[in-house]
C-alpha cells in the first residue's frame, strides 16, 4: 500500500515536471513570441490569421449557434463554410476566452505554444510506456515536437497540433497493459477520448490516427492479443465515441463535397504535392543548421511547405541505432522501423497521376476519407513519431554503456536535436528568434460597414486579414479562405474587378450584399487603385470615406 502511494506520488511529480518543462521548452524554442502575445503572430501572416479566426468562430458558435457550428461568417451566402478546410473544432472552447482580433491573435499564439508542448509531452509519455527512462523519453519528445520537418509546418496549426496522437497511444498502452496493477478501464476511455479530440482538430491528422488505430488493432488481434475483460466496456464506449464524432463531422464534409466536387482532391492535385525521395534531404527555409545547405534541393520543389520532409540527421542516425541495438523487444523495434519506412514511402505520394496505382499512396488514396487529403507529405507526422521512439531506444542503449560519461549521452543528443530543429537565425553574428510578424490592425472605418460585406481587394492574402478582423462581431461576408473556393465566389471575384459598375452592383444586390469595403492601404497595383475616378452615381448606391476605407452602401432593391 505504502509502495503504491509512493509510486503514485513519484508519477504525479514526474507529470508536473513534464508539463512545466514542455511549456518552458516551447516558450524558449519560439522566443520572444511569449512577450508579444496578441501583438505578433506566430510564423507568418498567412494561414495563422485564418486559423486564429477559426478558433474564435468556434467559441462564438458554441454560444450563439451551437446547432450550426459549421455555418461560419465566410463565403456568404453558402452553408457549412467552416468545413471548407480543417475546422479546428477541438480548440473551440478556447474561443470562449476574449473577444475581437487582438484576443484572437493572443489565443492563437498560446495554442501554438501549447501545441508544441503537447507534442513533446505526448511523445515523452509514449516513450515512457514503451520502456524508456526519463532522459531517453525527453529525447523522444524533443525529436517529435522539434523535428526539422515541422519547421515548414509551423504556419499550419492543424498539422503541428499532433500531440493527441502519441498521448492517446500512451494512454491506451497504459490502460490495456495487464500488469501487477491490472488493466485500467478509465485510462483506456481517456485514451479514446484524447483520440476523439485529435480527430476534431481536422482530417489531416485525424484520418492518419484513425487508420493507425485500425492497423494496430488488426495486427494485435492477428497476433492473438485480446483486450482484458475489465476494459471491454471502456473499449466499446471509446470506439463508439470516436466513430460517432467522426461520422457526425464527416457528414458535414460530405455535404460540402457533394456541393463542391473540387473538395475531393483529384489525382492531379495530389501529384502536384508529391515528389521524389530527395524531399527527405530538403530542410525548411527557417532551419538554423540546414537551411543554407539544402537550399538547392528546395529550388526543385513545387511547394516547399508541403514537400520539405527532412526529419533531422541526429534523429535518423539515433533511430537507426535504436532499431539495430535498442534494448526494447525486437518485435517492437521492428514494428516501429516498419512503421517509419511505410509512412515515409506513403508521404511521397505519387509523381504521376496517370500511374498513381504503381505507387503505394495510390492504393491508400482509394480508401474512405483519403480523397479529401491534398498533401501526402503530412504523413511525416507518423514517420517522425516512429523515428523519435526509435531514437529514444538508441539513446537508452548508449546511456547503458560502461563509463560515467555515457550517462549524459541522452542529454547531449537532445541538445543536438533541439539545435537541429531550431528556427533561430544568425544575422551578422547575432542570434535572432523565429519569425513572428506583427499582427495587422483593422482600419477604424471598417466598424461602420453594414453586413453582409464584400471587402476589396479579394486575394487570398487579403481575405485572411479580413477573417481575423471579422472576429469583432463576426459580420457575414462574401470573402473567405479555403483551398476549396466555390465557383460562384471565383466568378464574383472576376466580376468585382469592375466595381462599381452596373453589372457588379446588380450581382451584389441580388446576393444581398449591403456594403462593399475598399481598403485604401491595399489598393496599389489592383484594378481599384483609381477608385476616385470611377463613377458611382446613378447606380443606386452611396459612397462614404471613412478612416482607412471607402464604404459603398448597396440598399436592397425596392419592391
């Protein structure tokens, strides 16, 4: 009894130190972002702005329209527009804290740091469950959370938010283990709950986790393993929860795919984001160690953020040693090695759409759900996890070698992993932190616009800003951000180039748009740069000059 109590206290202390250490490391690796929460945006002014809006919308919808979470204020007047991309619904409760664009950016920055912390903690706990001591598990956490591959994914919160995968696996391993303490049904249920939460963050990783769990279950069942009887009810409840939430969310995405067939990624689209094995040698542009050395390889990539797949030299070398000489059971090491190799091959996609069935990913893509995935390279999430665990096994073996100095091998190797995965840069001999640009501020005149809105210019870079600014009240607007743009939106974007003219005004009035907003600071080089000379009288609209914007008000047609 006393021994059990001591063990629980030791476990609680380890978990507390892990949580504090994971957060501290995330803050350090992205310094000085923590000093500018709400004022600066992690990584860049692209997708992070739209994803800050997504989280804010989730919180708004939970209170304002909980039965219509996906009917967001973008792409008016279409329904289910939150499902035009990974929705990050799992972060919706965070959206209940604070209001407006500054709160949205601060919330995003905090979630960004916590995503890295959870990835580190999840991999640490999984390595511990598989037999790694704390120092080796620390290396596994660092290798998974800060692999050089993740540097180019830093602008995609739905991709870096991968910590639920190893955490769910760690809980399931612990819950199903029939050791001296016996199986733990509540831990099993917690594992399935975490897996379900990971699924709600988006299909990009949720689909990978679903098929990983299915594959692991099949392998274990074929090897004769059966869940301990005390966990049957928890297993059934967990599977029902995971499948039920997945099907409920999937129905919304299927509705979108039926309305817009382009939501199903065709072979040509997937091929454009696929590549050759040389992608595994291409590091991200922000890599402190490898950016310059691998620049020639990046020049041949169609999309660097999706195709730079370098997992890290230290991680790969340690993983190879761990697979060969690691102290873990041989079937486990071989299974992790096979998982790393299979997912790495799948991450390459297929180079030729017409010959796709000659590539392994071509066969994977015919399974349910994969037609929604555009970027095969994000399967590197699972590759990196397997490599990180094998690297922990390798570090554990090195630490067990005779000689006092070898005990510190995991610590030294972890430091190398962190340096290799760092986005710091050397500028004139001075070390600078990762890029965290200042958040754009909305012009004051925007608050006077009456929704529904059309904001101009209407390019992707502009629309992301408008979404962030729309967190002040969430006005409905024609603008939106997605890789699946409705055809009518694309047609309207073309027609709006002539605004204000009779054709564009008539179309906007028919849509129900009440205000067209011209952002004067962003008009240079666009068709609206000469807005002062464009006639508008006689079109049945009015024009107002406000702080930073021009408002064209379109009253409804008189009946």
